């Protein structure tokens, strides 16, 4: 069991790191990221940076691999979210209604 658990936990960590790809897929399908929280992803991103730094400092390959994956995918998800964020409409930018 002690030989299998690190492998399963490491594999699952990589899968967790890849999970934001599901959000990216949804954004690309909808062509909008209006319902995505950038703040939530930013909190995760900071956590991945900290855990990656810790993994590097102690030389733990599992922490390095899982958090490097998560950091890369989450940063990509934030970039895609920002790219598909539509500006909020404003009364000053809306064209005047047509007069008939």
C-alpha cells in the first residue's frame, strides 16, 4: 500500500492540475467567460506557486510535477478567461436608439 499510494496521489494531483482544461473547453464552446471567477482562479494560482516553491525547496518530485502542471494550466485558464471577457455595456457606449 505504501508503494501504491504515492503513485495514485501523484497521478490524481496531475489530473487535478489539468481540471481547468474543462473550464477552458466551456469558455471556447460558449465564446464567453462571463460566468467564470478570475479571483477564484487567482487564489488557486498563488497556492500553486507557493506549493511549487516548497516542492522545489525540498526536492519533492511529486509536489513539483503536480504544482507545475496546475500552475501552467491555471495560468492558461486565466489568460483564456481574460481573452473571452466581454466588457460590460455602459450607457455611454451604447448607440442612441434609432428614430422612426
